[in-house]
C-alpha cells in the first residue's frame, strides 16, 4: 500500500508538469568511466521520491546487535519511543489516501495535458489532517528528510519540515499532512545536506501547522538531530 501511494504521487507530479518541450539533441554514448561514476552516484544519492531507507539489521553481527540493544535501552531509559512513518497514520487512513490519489489521477487525465506554468501546474498536497491522538505530547525519535523554508546565516535554521521521502515539497508533491512533520528548535540547527537523512528526536504534538511548502498535521519540538546511518 505504501509503495502504491508513492507511485501515484509521482505520477501526479509528472502529469502536472505537462507535455515536454523541444527535444534536446541526442547525447553521445557514455563511456565506461561515466557509467561507473553514474552507478556510484545512484548508490550514494537518494532519487526523487525515495522513501527513508530501513536500517540494515545484520543478524550475524554481534557488534551490531549489541549496539542496537544499547541504543534501544538508552531510548527506553530516556522515555523516547522510536517510530516509523506508518505509525503517524490512524487506522484505515492508508485506504483513504489510496482513494484520494485515484480521484486525483482521474481528474488530471480527464481534463487533458496541463500547460507548464499554468494555474493548474502546481504540486497539490493530497490527504487529511487525521492524527493518532495517543502520540500527542510523546517523546519520539523518527527518521526522515529535511525541507527547510529558508537558509539563514551559516545555513542555520530553527524551523523546517520533516518528510518520509527525498525531494518532497521541492521536486515532488508534498506528502499528506499526516505524513508531514513541522519541526521547531529553540537553538538554530545547521543542515548541511538535504540528501542526507536524519534522526529527529523530540516531543511530538498533534498540532497543525500551515506553510507555503506544505501543511503538517504534526509538530515536533526537537531536542536532538543526528545523521541517519543505514
């Protein structure tokens, strides 16, 4: 179901962009070195629409298991709950989202191609503000990609969006409001690389926030930001 929602969102984005313009000249055949470089880049950089990857669980590595156990114990001792994005969706919400995306597809294709730059050529946020009430005022830890509203001095910001897939709100349609988190920090945070996923730890609230990029059904007052390793 999750993969279906991502695919339909990507299709909606492509459809909204309209027909392509004049074709570019045919590129020359890439060399072996270029192909190798492209393969390395593809492995190291997320592609638009890629969801936050699951951390590797190497069951044969006692060191990795020990580290995971120690980390879990630390979270428990601090009263922090590690969650995934699906846990932000109330029961039955995935089915509602699937229906909304299908309705959007029907509307897009029924009206014909959308001219690039027209009023209809925009990334529309689909979904609801339905939340899991039990999460309100809970300390959580969740991984995702950052979407800043702007960069201040030294690229330090106090507010940004956290989303489950790379490129959301900037190069791809926004996730549903209940799959978008508005993050607030008391002290400025330096975001070095938008392609680098992060762990956000803090207190989550079922508090709606609106912005020009996307609306969020959840807000997190952040305590800690860490690089997401997988």
